[in-house]
C-alpha cells in the first residue's frame, strides 16, 4: 500500500473513532431510557432485556416535564429572535460605518467581553433587578436576560459576515432607488443568510442548555426550563436514572430537529466569516 493510501486509511480510522466517541454516550442514553430502574441499577448489560416506555410516560404524567419543555422552546425562540433582529442591525452598522475615533474596531470585542464574564459574578445583580421589577419566576425575565447576552454574540459573529459582502451591491441597489434599510433587507441579509443561520444555531444551543440563570430566576414549573426540570430528577437519596435518560432524549429532540432543517446553511455559515 502506498503512503497516500496509508494516510487516507489513517484519516478514515480517526474519523470513525471520533464518530464512535461522540455517538456512544447518546446510544447509551437512549438505551438506558428504555430500561426499568431495576435493570439500570442491578444489571450490567448495555442492551435492555425488555423495552419499556415507563420512563417517558412518567415525565409527562406526574412531573410537569411538558411545561419545562414548552418553557424552554418559548424562551429560546423569543430570546434568539430578539437577539438576531437587534444584533444583525448593530453588526451591519459596525461593518459599514465609521465611528468616532475608529471605535467600530473595538465595539464588537467590547460587547463580547460581557459574554466572557462568569455568570455567577453577575447573577446576584440580575436577580435583584428582576425582583425590583417583579419579573421573578416569569418567562419574560429569562427572555430579557438571554436576549441581552445573545446580542453580544450575534454582533461579534455577524460583523465579520457583513464585511465579506461587497458594498458595491448595496450602492447599486441604492442607485436604483432603494433606501439603506431596503438594500440591507433585500441584498445584504439574503447573502448573509448562512452566517445568520450559523449564529442562530450557536445562540439556540447555548440558550437552550443554560442552567444557572433559569435556576436562580425561576422557581415553579410555570417558568422553569428543561435543564432545571431535569435537575429535579436528582433526589437527596437516589437518582432516577431512567427518567433522567428519557429527559435527555426528549430535551435533545428540538435541537436535533432544528439542526436538520438548517444543516445546508451550517457548513457554509461556519466558514463564510472565517477570514476577516
């Protein structure tokens, strides 16, 4: 076998090993969700002896998991939508206009610094503000907090995507009678769609999985999200591993479905703004 063939074989083996490493925990979680608690704690086999849906039924029959999942979907959808609407316009301004003293080169990174702060550092001030405005234990408090943090990511990522789009296209549209905003909506946004999708996926995943703010700002199933609801399955004495696995499977489904629908834009979006 030639050196080229050996190299290609090594790459294929590495790719298969990476896929196996990524899929093994997922397969284990799915199989565990189909076992009884007795089989999980007492048996050592990976494949369940008898399939059961009791873990899934228990989540929706007496544990309010439907409310947790609904809250996660509503909060994630609204907060990411608000962040994309506001962040894309701010990123466009930074990419196309000059600010005083060349500040456009530093604003994006300065906004990103807010996201880099550990959440535990600012959780108490945010809690006090939410308490002052009567927003504790509401979806609105989570939507406002998540949208605020997501805007910084959207601005930082979308600015590089907009810089890659030739400004001549917008100028030609404005010569034909379009306003600046119309040219942005009709010309720039469609061209930046892959980057917008990639940014949206990143924001959706980080928002959907967020735990600390949801834990502190909410206290009942009326506003608690899926990560907090899954944590309630951990008791002081034991852990309901079957229900935990079922919660993981159901909680992952919205993200998987969302990724399937937007996957054609994902790869191009991840590479489109790589070169600044």
